[in-house]
């Protein structure tokens, strides 16, 4: 029987396809909690680093700007409104945004993001696999090298905070491979390929524009010196062509935007502040964490062991010295401005000065060390690996992969969380209008050093509602832009960056901002606010003219502007049974000013009045007589509470200490045709626990009457 010959090109595709599948299997083992819950899982911890929202927004904005708005995606006022931002200095990930356009047409955004994440890991491994195979490293050893490159502490760190811009580091070995082709097969095609690879990397993130020159320039000249002398002139000419082609691509984007922002004053990182974001000597050889909450990556254990074994066991390996030197350069840069604790100056100081302080995190240079040392190890171990039998190779690869899995703690589920899928965002997204959604807490963030408030992660929901926001993060924007929000006392309070403002002044400010910025929705996330600010904000927005409460979902209160002044009534009808339990968060929708937050008052959960003379409650009732049953206790004896409906006094109730029920009849004549009632409860006396106990209590709040519930009973 004649054997069928498999074409070399087909065989190469099969080998690389098998490697890609292998990396996908490894990704499924390493990050099963992401892959098998791709429809909702977000890597990280709920309430932790909010950077995930930035990258969700990036991908959405790229397609929204191009497909819906038809505008330049490198400029926006859809976050940190009303500022117009140049996104060329921001981690915009244009390449990933372009890849996300077709994916988002058939997938939800979490699936898109998780697909890009896992795809990046496969790409990383496959790119280094291809480079190592090109340098005659056996397939099994090359696969192991790619696995070590795809699954290391640097990758884990950036998956932990969903830094999509720094996960696809496969561009580094891809650039090396393109450089090899230019030198070994000098042609117009290889020159074009090199320029395209470098451009694609730069369109993934600006960091590649820093990493790749540090890697490619020395590698290019190293290879050029070893190339055929007769070909050097042609290689040099084609390299110039590749450089000119790259500049041409960059002049399309994003170079014009970079140049437009060159005179902007950006927040800078003083050299001393980079020390805390530098690697330490103890990080070089250490067990990598399963989940990382800092920028300090490590080489792990397997890679340093491989370096030592290769250097000790195998002598005279071609190119190894070059890659070991490159690894040392990467480590020296990652260690930051000085070698701690010895205060020995390091080369990073030169990089920091050359970039004018824009680069903040030296530890990110460790990826250059990881890549270079993996290549050195693979080249060193090739003779040893080649001498092994087929079964010996399999045992070696399987053992190393098991070590890699153990080292990176794949046996422990990788932490993920989900963002609530609130229906109101879908309803807003169905509205084609362009306007501002005011998310509370307010939270714009500029380059970490310029943070204002704590609501940055609410930028995530722009992928659903498609509207402008004050909230959001930009990795590099003009210095001081978040400070501009401090001239608005209301926004400062809602960001929890300042005191609660005067009610009347806040109302006027909100009216002006609503008009000038075209705010049409306010979305109040009570669980993200401190108790006092949440209590104040609920009362404030409940009582704003021409603003309607339109939805309540979990801890969310949603208000919509109604220029006609007509609001839906359903949410402010009393609950089934007619009992509004003021000690429950569900009562927030009814409350106006004058109430303290919920607390335990002698057993029941209730709310005190007394912060101002009158506490206000709003409710919607049918136009018929009702009996109100108030379950209360007074802080002082001989209390007298005046009950008014729509500014009309209808009863005065003597109240005493201890829980009791009091009844008030509301005649149909005081209920207007539209059914809207503003019920005011004015206590005649109030005092603080500090006063009553002669200073034995630290509670200085002025307390009047505590209310557990108010029951509305229709009277025939």
C-alpha cells in the first residue's frame, strides 16, 4: 500500500492547529470559571478594582462611535461629561474594539469580552510556539514554552483586573517572527508583514510601542550581523520600507491624535511613586498568586529552574547568551528606579525621564524578561529534549504542565463576579436619543491620581444604555479635569467627596445641570452609598419637581425627567395591605426630607424624625377617605405631632414614649383629583441622646418621633 504524502504546508497548519487547541484546553483548565460561565462572569472580585468597566466601555465605544455616531472614535464626551477627551493616550484597545464589532452582533458583551480574553491566551501561546518552531525547537518543547508564556503571573495579574490591553502579549513573539522573516526572506511581503504586526500591536495598546522597540531593535541588529553580508543592504532597504509603511499606518491613526495631545498637561507619576509599582528581589523567584491584586508579577518557580538547568546542563547553545542578556535587561527595568533595599540606581530612571513621567508601573517590563528567558530555556533544553525517547518526551511535557498547573494553582477556582442586569438600562438603551444619565454615586477617574468619587464601575452599563456619563475612567486625560466637578456642591456630595449641600442650593444646581447637560435619568445605587448620603439623596430626588420615580429594582431607584410634570402613579401607591414599613428599605421611594436612616429603635426597625422640624412622606391614593394608622414612639414625653396633607393641617396627635398606634382620618376632600399627597409630620419637641443623658451618649442627633409603619386604610 502506498503511503499518502501530506504536504509540508498542510502539516505545518495541522501542527499549529493542534497547538492552538492544546492552549484552549489549558485555558479551560486554568480559567474554567470564566469559560463555563462566559455569559456573565467578570474576572475579579466584586467591589474590587473597577478597571474591568473601562475595557467594557472601550469595546462598546469603538463600535458605537463608528457605526452609530459616524464619528472619530479617538474623541469622546461620553464619559467624564462635559469634557471632550482625546482617547489616543487612553487604553482604548482599537484592535480589540474592531474584533469585537462582528462578535457583538451575535454575542452579549460579557461573552465578547471573555472570548477576547481566552482568545488572547491562545494567541500568546501560539505566537511563541511558532517562533520557537521557527528556531528548530521541537514541537513538544515549543508547546511547553508557549504554555509557560501564556499562563504566567503576568497574565494572571492582568486577567485578575481584566486589563485587556496587556493580555495579548503574543504580539511580542509575533514581532520577533516577522523580523526573522524579513532577515531570512527579504522581500516586499516580509517588510509589509513586519509593519502590519507592529502596527497591530500598537493598536492594541501604546505599551507595545514601548515594549517592541526594546525587543525588536537589538534583535534586528543581532540577526543582521549574523546574516549573509551580501543580503544586508537589501535587508536594510526593506527595513526602511517597513518603517515608512509603519509610519504611514500610524498617520492614519493614532499618530495624529497623539500629536494633537502632545501639549496637554497630563497627570504624571513622580519617580519616587513608581517604587511601589516595581518588582522586588523577592518577586523574582516566588510562588505566583492565584489572584493578583497588585502589579508585581513574578517569574514563578518553573522558569527560574529551567534557566538554571539549561545553563548548568547544556553548554554552547546558539543565541542563548543574547536571550539571557535580554532577560536581564527586562528584569532590570521591572525592578524600577532603584534596586531595593540597596538604593542602587537602575536603568528605569532613564526610561522614566525619556517618557516625561507618563509611565507609572515599571513592573510591567517583566513580560520582556519572561519572554526572553523562556526562549533561552527552550533553546538550552532542545539538545536534552531531542535525546529523550518518545515516551520520555511525553512524560517530560506532562510533568512540566502539571508543575505549571500546580505553580499557578489551577486547582483553585479563579474568582469571578457578575454585574446585575437591571431592566432600566435596556429600556434606556432602546431610546435612540442622546443625553446624559446621572449615575449615583458620581465617579469620574483620571489616571488613578485624579480620582473623584466611587462610582467608576458604573461605566460598565454604557454597553447597555448607550448614553453619556459623568462616571467613568480614562487612563490618561488632561490633569485636573476631575477637580472641575468640585465646583458643583451637589455632585461633590453625590461622589461622597464633600458635605451634604444646602437643600435649596442643591435643587437650583440640579435644575441647572439637568437643563445644561440634558440629564434625563438619575439612577441611584443605594448599596454603593454611605447610609447618610443614600438617605439624603433618596429624599432629595424624591422631591424634585418634574422628576418621576419610574422604577425600583433591588437597591436601584430610577428617576426620569418629565417636562410635562406628569408622573406614573404605580410605584407610589401603598403596598398591598396598605402598610408602608418605614423600617424597611422598600419605603425609601415614599420618603421626602426630615428622616434619619433605618435603625433599631427598642426592637423594631424604624426611622427617627427630628433632623428638621417636619418630616415629609409622599404617596398616591384614590380620591376617597382614608384612615392613617401611625405606629410610633416619641423620644420625649408629652410630644405633639401635627399631621398635614398637601400643606393643610388635619390632626394633632399627642404621643408618648413607648411603641403605640395613633389614628388620623383623611377626608376625601383633601385628596386632589390626581391623587398625589404630600404628608407632613411635624413634632413639637426634639432633643438628642447626648442632652438627655448629660453627655453619657455620643449621639448628638436631634430626635423627635420614630416611625415603624404607616398604614393606609380606605374608608367606605
